[in-house]
C-alpha cells in the first residue's frame, strides 16, 4: 500500500534526534509495535494517528501521501481533532464540483454508497485509505479536505 511505503520512507528519511519512536507512540497513545505496524504496512493507520504524526513533525498530510514535495503549506494549521462535519461538507462539495453522483464516486473508490454518505454527512471520519484514494484519483489536497488548509484545493 502506498501510504505505508510513504510512511516508511518518511520515517527512514527523518532524523529522530529530538524524539524517539517510543515517544511518538506514547503521544499517539499506542504501543511502539503498533506504530511499527503502521510504518511497515502491517496495519492501516487511522486518520487521527496520521494527523497527529503530521502535527508532531509539522508536515502536511499531502507531503506524507507524496502529493507534494513541499513539507508544509504557508497557511497550514495544526488541527488536534479533525472535524467530521467540515470534512463531509468539503467532500460533498468536491464531488458536486466534479459532477459525480454519490453512487458513481462510491463505485469508483470501492466503498458502498451508505459509507460515503456517512462521510459526507459527518457521521463518520473518513478512513485514511479512502481519503488517499479520492485525493490521488482527483488530485485533491488531503489537507484541504481535512480543513488544515483552505488552498490549494486541487493539486497539480
């Protein structure tokens, strides 16, 4: 999976002089082995944990996803708790801008219609893999969808 490869590449390239993997795991409230599983692709990383990792290292989710080579945006905001309502509204607006029906998008990204509807209505936080898939397919900034930036909305 691309996300775990990107995480692994990020952690291998990052000099953790001031923070250890144990300290990162503690900040995420997980074990060091769980963090290792995320990095090695043995477990999916929940979006809340990915967001916290990005906050710790002051990097954008787009950077971790390798959608950009810039580590961060000038208008980037660290958000401790992701807002499912805002994410849902932005997701729905993007879908409508692209003139894609709920059924079609659900089919294109491999989720069922009710799951996508729950994301759009802010009932559930979107899964990391679903966010990644949508953003990669339509060249949308994950940081935009998550409310961490207001622009750019679309990536080049």
